[in-house]
């Protein structure tokens, strides 16, 4: 599945998934790597799935 890179909007893939604890329960975090070599680590809910690409 491809996602939009949070930095440049180019296609990106999730390389690692995991759960981190928070005060309101566990939050899924992902490590994303895009074709322009950007890396992003953050909550999975912030990613946009690329449709039709």
C-alpha cells in the first residue's frame, strides 16, 4: 500500500509499524520512507493513502 509522504507528497511505503503507549491508550506509530529518501516516524492516523496510483 502506498501513502503520501508527509514532507513532499511523493509515494511512500511503511517500513515499520508498532504501538506506543500514551495517556489515552496505545497509538499505532509507523516509519515511512518515500522515493525522495525522506523518512518520517509518527502516528499512523496522520498518513493519507494514495488512491488510484
